[in-house]
C-alpha cells in the first residue's frame, strides 16, 4: 500500500513535467491505477476494531475513490480538449496528505501488532 499510495504523487509530479501530451496521459492513467490499488489495499486492512484507525481507514478509502475520480476526469478533459499543463498546489497537497496518511495507518497497525506479541 505504501508503494501504490506513494506512486500516486510521484506520477502526478511526473505528469506535470511531461514532455508530450501522450506522456501526460500515460502518467495520469498510472496515477488513477495506483489510487485504485491503494483503495484495494485499504479495504483489506484489518484495524482490529480500533475505532480511530477504522475511522481513518474509511476516510482514506474515500480519499482514494475521490483521487481516482479526479484522475478519470482529467483524462476525459484531456481527450476532449487540450488540458492545460501545470499543477494545482491544492491537488499536490491532497495527494501528499493521502500518501502520508496511508503510511501512518500502517505504522499504527504495525505498532499495535508488535505490542500484542
């Protein structure tokens, strides 16, 4: 999950640095795919009935779904018109928070499991 969630941000930055429209589209498709994969892994995580972790997990699942939809929307606009190259600082922050939160939830679960042993 750490790889897929981190890949969303890395590929989005690469998309904004792309040299061609084709490269941009490919990178955004990868972002969408990695957001879907992150959502999949988040659904598989067992939070052991820890209410705060479960709440955060559900928030991240929603965030992954929103990112997937945003990337899908970018792709539709890209095919319809010439989507403007360049990135939104807000969107980059949203991706960073998502990736960082995925790492934090895994660290919390790892800590819990170590304490139970």
